[in-house]
C-alpha cells in the first residue's frame, strides 16, 4: 500500500461517524481495511463477515475508483482497489471457514452479500442527509464489547481508529512487519487493551493460534512450549 495521499489522510483522521454514510471518506477507510484483510494470515472469518456487512451498507464502489459513479458494479471496486475478483473473495472466505462445507458456506456468504447490496440505501433523517451516525458504536472497543459484536472490535472499526493514529499503518501490518494483524496493531498502539487469554479449539487457524501463543507467552516461553510439544509428539 502506497503512502496515504492528502485526501486519504484527511479521511483517515476522521472518526467513522465524521466520515459519514456512503461517502468518499468512508470509502477510503474501508479500502484501507480491505487491503489489510487481503493479506495472508491477517484476517478471520468473523473479520470478513463484519467487513462484508459494512461495505454492503457503505458501498465504497460508488466512489472508488474515482471519479464517483453510483452505477458502478461492486466488482470494479473489488478488482481495482483490493486486487480481487468474486471467485478469489469466495476462496478467501472458504479458507477461513471450518468444516467440510466451507466452500458452500463461503458461496452462500457472498450470495447473501450480493442480495444485501441490491437493496436501496435508506436516506438520512432530517438534518442528517448522508445517513451518518445511524449506528451507535462503543466509544471504547476495549471495554464492554465483544470482538464478534457488529459494532465491537471488528476489523473495520479498529482500522479506522488505527488510521487516525498513523495514516500509513496499513503498510506496517503483515507477516514480518511491526504488527502481525489489525488487532495486534490496535493493542500495541493502545487502542484496545492487550488480551492475556486465548481459547484454543479444533477449528482454530493454526497460523493465527501460533501468533496468539507467541503474543501471550512471549518468544522464550513459546519456544519452551514448542519444545515440550515436540517431545510429546515424538513419544506418542
């Protein structure tokens, strides 16, 4: 991701409420989030589910690529701004979903998204023509919210807050970069409290679990755990 332009930086400095509903500023914010989610090992199925709901409401393809075009197909934006097509999006979702029905569930999620964007946008209320601030978000996602909640610590909301702190933060998220994920960046930049617990289950993404174990235990303790696991596997 290239360094933010003046227009992008201005959008990134806004809160989600200030950016408004179905605006070019919100489109810039959502595009930055999407580019990070497209990186391998960064996102979860929950991140993408929340993100698809957000873009179905905000419709960034009406504004990007520029100039604004309310009749533009969503796949134009997906390809031009995120480097994806519909099939690739479906494969990303399938790779994050558990179980043998991952492909069909991913297809169903994309189809549901397509149904959502066929619905007309609701006009804003009097004095609020853009429809901005129609949703109440928790002002502090680190308190009283859930990462799976629609307006909790979802990737879109965290990314919007991160961009206010550092307009070029998207360049710093990814494997081998300062931040492993959007959540990790939010923790390191004191946007959310650092989590000390991580739940393991049979459906967990192995790469994500490894990242979280290192994050919770630290490098030295995680290395001890890896050695202990190797010994147990060798003797089993």
